[in-house]
């Protein structure tokens, strides 16, 4: 029979092993200090609007090295079991490799470049809202142009490539992909609400929904550029990269000159 101390250690190890299966938002609520540790490893879960990822998936998706994974778990263990010894779990990885690649494959690079144009428009939203609050007519005109861009470029053109093509190559029930799809939906509802507020000249509604959309999408793009796309690029085979490129090219052909016209509008909003 196990003595009392050995039994306590066994329970602690079991709880530590189980923590990796728990939802990250839940863990942070219970142990707020863990948020700062995740930030230290650039795992920005605190700003996530959905929060359905498990700790184990977050660590795999961020492609931490084994040494960093161990150091991260040790810091988490020190918060949950301060001053106590606990066995550090090791994750079996579904996708090998670390998040140290700098170069994206050509189709993923296309999506990253589209993000740049989307970010130009997101960056103009605070100024647009300010103009609207000052009752300047150019504010409303700019808001309408921004909504046209978001609907046709960010959503129909860019999100269609993600939702209809790229994400379909992966298990869409994976937490991070489900979160991305959910955020696209939340974004759409803000855009619908902002457009409705413009029709009713509801200035507070325009401000609320455009501002919420800009914050949501800026964080969404950061997660895709820094976490999701590098993870997907590590997982894609050469033949999948080729298929992706071909399918994206079909989308480009179907949309004709429209995306470039909208991208040109986005570029007018930046000094870069
Ligand atoms: Fe997305
Ligand atoms: Fe995206």
C-alpha cells in the first residue's frame, strides 16, 4: 500500500496530467497568474473572444520546442502546486516541428498579404468613428466604404478561401479552427449591425459595432499570422500546397478585378 506522501504525490501528478486536457479559459479563471506565463511564451489566450481551446492543443499549435514546453509546464506547475514536487507531463504531438519557420508557402503567403490590406482598413476605423462623432459627412462615407471592403474583400474573398478551402484540409473540429470560424461569424454579425446602424443613423451603434469588429479582427489576424498559419504550413504536404495554390488561383479568377480595386482602396488609408 502506498504511504500517505507517495499517495499525495501520485494525486498531484494525476492532477497535473489532467490539467493539460482542461480549457485554457477555465484554467486562467482559476489561476490568473497563468495568463502572464502564457503571454511570456507569446501564447495570447487572454484576448481570445471564444476560449474553447484546451491547454494541450494550444501548446501543440504554438509549436513550442520540447525545452520550452517543459519550462512552460514547470512554471504552470509552480503556480498550481507552489513549493511542491510534481511530474511534468510531455505532450504527444500530432504534428511535428517547431514554430520557428519564417517563410510561408506561396498560398499561405497570399492570405498573409491579404491580411495586410485588411489591417489598413481596420487601422482607419478609429479615425472614421471620430469623424462620425464630429458629424462630418466624410466619416459616414468612409464607414460605408469600409463596410463594402469588409464584406467583399475580408469576408467573401479572403474568408471564403479560409473557410471553403484551407480549413477544409484540416479537422475543423480542432479547437483553434472552430474558434477561427466562430470569430468570422461574430465579425459578420458586427458588420450587419454596423450597416443597420448606418441606415438608421444610429451613431452610437455605428461606433460600437465598427470598433468591436476592428478589435476582433485585428486579434484574429494576429492569431492566424502568428499561430494558425505557421502550424498549418508545418502540417501541409507539398502536394496539398500545390492543391491549395490551384484552388486559390481559381478564386482569384472568379473574383476578377474586384479584389484589386478594393485592395487599392485599403492602400489609400495607409502611409506605408
Ligand atoms: Fe480568418
Ligand atoms: Fe484570415
